[in-house]
C-alpha cells in the first residue's frame, strides 16, 4: 500500500476492523481497481530516484518506463475521481486552475500525468507536497522537506541562510551554507540563490522561497536527479501564477556589481566599421546577408582562371576537373 493511499484510507481499516499501518492488507470490500493501485508500493519504490541512480542508464530507463505504464493503468478514471477531493486544497495538492483565463479545472488525464510523476519522485498525494502549475508537476517547499527528511542515510541536515541582498520589490539574492551527512560521510553545499520579490514581500516570504530552492539543490545533489530542481511559482488568490523575475533580478545584481542597482548598465560595444569597398553600409534593421558555402561573394578568381576549362591539347594529360 502506498503511503499516500494508506493515509487516505486508514479510516476504512479502522471502521472495518482490519489492521492498519505498514504490512496491513488492502481493506476488505475495496474496489478491485483501487486495490490494484494500493498494492503497487513496490513499483513506486523500485522506480524512485534513489533506486534508479544505482542502475545502469538503460535499465533505469526501462524500469521507470514500466513503472509509468503500470501506474497509469492502475489510475483509472474511476480511481482518479476518488482523489479529486484533494485537489485545490492545502490538505492535498493545489493547482493554478480554474483562473481568469481557464474557467475549468484540469482534466482527469492532466491530473493523472502529474500524479504519476509525483508518486515516482517519492511524494505523498497529501500535505501540499506538490502542485500542478502550467500542466506540470511542481514540487513545493513542503515536498522537498519531506524528500530530504525521508531520504535513506541522510542525517544532520543544517541550512544556514544569510541576510537577503538587494531590493525586495525587484528581487534579492540569499547566500546559503548547508551541511549534512550521507551514510556517515559529511557533505556540504554553498550557494547564492536568486529570489523574486514584490510590493508586499516580507523577510519571511523571501526566506521561504529561498528555502525551497536551496532544498531543491540539496536533493538534486544527493540523488543526482534534476526533476523540478529549481524554479519559483506562486498561486494567487484568483488562481493565476505569478511570473518568475528571480533570474532577471540576479542578472541585474551581477551586472551592477555587489547588488548596487543604482549604477547604470554598461554601454554595449558599437559594432566594428565595415571596410570601405564602395558598398553602402547596411542599416541596423536590414536583413542579414546571405552566407554562401563557396566563400565570399566579392572574392575574385585567380589570374588566368576561367570558369570554362579549355580542351586539353592532344598528347597532354587532362585537367583534374575534366576527369
């Protein structure tokens, strides 16, 4: 039984008198299709990032492909509707639909695709560990916290953030120093994380965004998986996603140096003047000149060269281009 399904259907075990917890069987009277899904915990474990990183590349690909196929077959439309009460709630998983542009929620097929990805990453279907944003599975801060907490052999994780640097309305950068032990071996990570701000951004909000990003990088380093490793998405009250300005903020800080956004940007270099050959200088918006494989269109042939080769005189060897 998967951890996600075990939490949802624990009440069925209690009400029917069946034992609950690890090792318990499928609750009596469970729909056969649902029972098939509840018995696929071994499929999820075998295709997790921790398991696949120990396999050769082709074997890992085949294992994950088989797991996707089996999970999609088990998540029938009838089974999917059992999970729909979890959608768009922090007790389950949130989405960016419906919103002002899309009036309808995501379809069963779209939710199924993201749900399979979340399960194979190792997430639960509850507790807002993943969202559906722009039709894609997005691992949340809670999700990465859960993955790191449950990762085998990972202990003593310490994340020390620095003071955010920059303008909170345009975006800031936060320096992090992180240490942990993996199977008893001490490891560390130092990184500067760009975080987008806003007119109502607070220190706690900025640190929360940065915490999600740094945990994503730690998880990527520990597992070697880049699935949903970075990015930043917010769900507004109306259900629409805010654009991510973090990369633009970081570029601005780097361009101006030490986070001083008051300095003007460096002036771009003027293009080099073309050599004077009697031709007019092309305008900035003119289409690019055609590139010819044979070389420069203005190149002149060598002296004495003719495009039509002369016939070889009797008793002489033919020219190379005549053979």
